[in-house]
C-alpha cells in the first residue's frame, strides 16, 4: 500500500500473520512518527518493508532519504510471552556494549524509545547490515565456502565468549546473580513453571531440578561470567560471497544474550544435538577454530544440566506454537537428561 499525507508519501509492505502470532504490524502513520522522533521532523521516509523470519519482534527495512535502517518493534503489552522473552529489547540495549569486539559486524543502535508515548511498545532503530542470512543460501555454497564459514563461526563464537562480566544471568532488567548455580536454578525453575502453565508433563524436569539443586558445587566451579549470545546459529549470521570466498559479515539478534558458562550457550547445545556423520567434518572446523574444551566428569555433568536448561526453554515454546514434533523430541530429550544424571552424578 502507499501512504499519502499532505507532506509525505511512503510505500508500506506488510506481512499477513495469524492471530496467535506475537508479531503485530504498525500502521504507516506510526512508522512515520517513529522515524521523525528518531531522525527529525524533516526526514523523508520513502518505504517500509516488513521482514519475515522472526517470531518475536516486528522488523522493518526502512528507506529514508539518505540511508536504509532497520526498525525493530517489541510485542505489545499483553502478548503471550514466556519468562525468557520478557523485556528482550531492554536487555539487548544493556548488554550491547559488551559485544564491542564484534562491533564492526553487529548492527549499531541509532535510537531507542521505551517511553510508549508514540506506540505502546518498545522499539529501536539500528543500522542496516549488508549480506545474506547463511541459512538462506547454505545450499548454494561450495564445500570450500561452507568449511571456511564454519571455521569463522568458531572464531566469532570464541570472540563472544572471551568477554568477561561481573555477574551471572541478566542482563538487566533480567535477574542477575552472584553465582552460576543461582542463575541456572532460576532458569530451570522458570522453565518448570512455564511447562506446567502450558499443560506439559513436568516429572522429568522436576527430577532434573532436584539433581541440580543437590550438586550446585559443580556448577559453581564456573567462577567467571562469560558473555553468551543466546541464539547464535546460521539464521543469525549474515554472509557475503566474493572472489576470495565466503565470509561472515554480520552477527544479529543478540537480545537473548546473558552471562555464564560458555558451554551453556545455545550454539553449543545445537552443535551437540545436530551432530551427525555428515555434519561432523564441518563441526570439527568450528571446534578447531574455537578451541575444543578438555572433557572432564564435571564438564560432562554440566553439559547435561545445560541440555535440561535449553530444552526447558524450547519445549514450552514449541507447545505454545503447535510444533508437535518438537514437543515430542523435547520430552524424549528430558527423559534422556534424567537417565544421564543417574550415570554422571559427581
């Protein structure tokens, strides 16, 4: 559609979504108002195209008179959100400076507004990064390009994890803790509550939580909070292909970042769960660049705890969004967690 005003003409392209989606489109008038607050009353907004692929924020590629920017808008109040989705944009604003080592490959925040004066939602404008989502072009890459990208992926992840913080959990306004075990227990307890709220069987999660409560000392061997992206996989990496090969040029959507043991990061969980004879050569390239940790009995125990932690977040999300296969798999994985604890208790 084309929005016309006495002093403005803008093309708006939106995406039709189901009523259960947390994503809610803005009107053209609202987008113009947000742009004028951020960039001045005289800014010309040529177009706004809603971007797909996300399940949380409403995201637009906005063309201004002299630049393209990304507008991200949080879900409205009253949206059906889980505990781990609360205040994501505010959390991202607070933790963004700690991604300084990757600043050249991450979007910069141009403006953010949490006042709810123009729209009853948090929103921010960020710089537009060139590149294509890795998962969108993965099938078109050569084996050489793919291998190089997995090595770069390992280096990017290592760079993030090398940043040291002062608290576990967080970032504000999410709760922060002086010990890693407290942060882990908080996440497991919230996941247990959410599973119960959506009608999932919680016996296995309760059993896992009991084991973790009895062995907090193993978690508290992790004394140094490290930065974790929280959602880093191919869909949040932008790449470019050129004469010298493929390279990672963008790292996006760090709103789920938090502080703790790097081995608890979502990336490590997906690496473990998706390992196969086909993926192993590529994952080896990742680990060669990242630096494979030395396995110990304590680290094996913690890995099972982190599996419960990550499944505990993914399982209720899958139940709320009607992903039956994912729910079935998550239940099986929680059962395997309980069985693993019987073999690995310190």
